[in-house]
């Protein structure tokens, strides 16, 4: 759609019927301030916490060390090929910046296919969890390279440069994660206790407003103290979903979940529309050798990321990552909106270097989405990784709609109605909980989330029934309401 719109605008401008240059320009600041935060926060807020924390070690290894490996391979390959005059020559920091931004994976199409075909839940979570943390890590790595570019590094040795970059990355990663976690825990405590003797659960509008404020607060705080707002808002979303969400009233739980999904979906749509527009909206610098070698390095870097780390993790995992799963994880390394926006955000000089990076990024994004994304379903069918029962069912019905997922309003893990006794029976007395999950169920969860009393459950049911009755009355009294419609509703 964006490509068609861009072509239409280009034709109109060529005929000198209008000039929409200002309107079609995509400003990176708009992306990082308005479009990206809802996408990142929603991905953390809607995360399936059980599978995520059970695989947190593997996900962290792939998203942090794997992304760094990919960035170094792509960046180092571009630098050395440039020094050998095989491709366009970039300096070390510019090469590493491009390697970092192009290492951000966005397997939206792959995850939709996974959900439709019901592949192994562990494979689904490894790919999805890696993509969530990977975005934030890639942004931090790119900011690290930009920070080194702005400083005068001519009189600093390579080893000192590496240590300085490592220190900057660790400060950004752990500092931002700690800030986001702290903000999420504070929101849980505020929603737990009464504020000025006001029970927020009985005033859903105030409750929802508080959640929206805390959703954006860590981003502003982190950016204000020179940390990564994206990393902070991701961890804030995970913590708020794990603790704060279960302190909310049922109405606000549903409202928060659906609002975030809708806003994130609209933001993603806008970004991909701008991606299509960008093909015609700014001048390009295309070099065939640079594009081909970048695609080769991206695929090779993804392979060095996935296969060795998977074999290493299998020594410590009960549920092994099979070679078929490794191949699917490598194949699902799609690039999306974030590499494109980061490429526009780079302040490279001269201008032709910026145009080359932007053009190459767009081509890689389109290549991975169209070729790798389009080939995922046939590949899963070919290597027979799909569950046998799901295969028989999905021969009749396969739905890749993301909006249908948004329509499933009530999710069991996101509506908390456990009393104290039910929580103790379901979680604390379970013998299979280990490590952090046991500590969380035993101490953190009881401290940061409230256990509902029978009175709370009764009030929640009355609240939902009141809203349903109000909606029903409005439908009956609407301009198209009739007795036949009423009977049909009943």
C-alpha cells in the first residue's frame, strides 16, 4: 500500500499538480517519540510470561550475545571488504553502526504463521522473545556506535575503543533495564494500595489514566538521563504486565490490553506505509556489490548467531533445540521497521553515504520480508515441524490475521481472579517451579499483587454486568433497533 501511495504521489509531483515533499518525509524523531514506544511497550505487556521466563536464559543469549555477534560480523565484513576496495568504503564506526541497525529482527510474518500452524511453543517463544529484546539491544548498539562517531577517537587504540564501547553498552542496557523495572514495580505498588483513600479499582477512568502515564514515563525518564528509553519501556511493560495488570479492575484489564494492541497495530501499519513511501520519497544511491555483500553478511551473521549458540544451549536445556528448529530460527530472521528508522536516524556524512545506507536497508527489509517471510510456511510444511493434530486441522483453516488476535478480548492469563487460597494452591505449592519463578511465586508476586477477596470478585462481576446492560440498552434504543433485533440478540 505504501509503495502504491508513493508511486501515485511521485506521478502527481512529476506532472507538477502538487508538492507533497514535506508531508511524505519520515522524520526519525517522530518514529522514536511517537511510533516506536507503543510497539515496544505492547510487545512486553502482551508477552506470555510463563514461557518467556522459562526460556529467559536462551532468549537473553540469542538477543544480547547473538545480536552482538551478528553486528560484529556484518560490520566487520563491510569494513574489511571496503578496505579491500570490493565494496563502498566505510570507516569502522560507520560499518559497526550499520551492522548493529541491520541486526534488529522483526519476524511478524513468521510469528503469525507459527500461531496459525501451532508449531512447538518453545520455538515460538524463542523466536518471539529474541525479537523483543533484540530490538532494544540493536538500538543500544547503534547508539553506542553513534556515540563513538561523535567523539574524537583518532588518538585512542582499538582495545581502548572496544572497552569504551563495552562500558557504554553495559551502562545503557542494565541502567535502562533497572529504571524500567523500578518504574513498573512502583506502578504495581500504587495500584495495590489506596491513594488518598481512593480505590482506583472503583474508578476505571483514573486507573486507566495512571496506566497510560506509567507506560510512557520510563521512556521520558531514560531519555532525560541519557539512557535507552526503548530498553526501559520494554522492561517496564514486562513488569507491569506481570504485577500491575493483576491489581487492576476487570474493565481496565480488558481496556488496557485492547488499547495497547490497537495503538501498536496502527503504529506498525504507519511505519510500514512510510517504508513503502520512502522508495519514492528521497533520492537513492544503489550499488549492486554493496547490496549483495550486505545480504550475504546478514544471512551469514544470523547463522553464526543461531547455530553455535543453540548447540551450546543444548548442554543446559531439558527441551533441546533440534536442527530443524535451528534452521527455522535462522530462516525467520526478517528485518522490519526498526532497521529502516535507524538508518534514517544515522547522521552520516557525506550525504551519499547516508543515501547508500538507507537504500541498502530498504532493499534488505523488502528482501527478507518478501522472500524469507513468504517462504516460511512452505518451509515448515517441507521439513515437517508442525504438530500432527494441528496439521490436519489447518489443512481446512489457516488464518494469519493479526486483527483477529486483537479481537480475542479476554485471555485467561491476563484476567486475574484468584483468591488467596486459589493462588496458594495453584502456584506456591507447585513442586516444578525453580529458580526465579519459585522466588517470584513465593515472595515477589504476593508482595506486589493483591489477592482478590470474594467481595472484590463480586464487585468485578457487578461492574462487568452493569457495562453489558448499558451496552444492551444503547443497542435497543439505537436508531436501527427493533423488536426483531431484540429477539435476535436474546
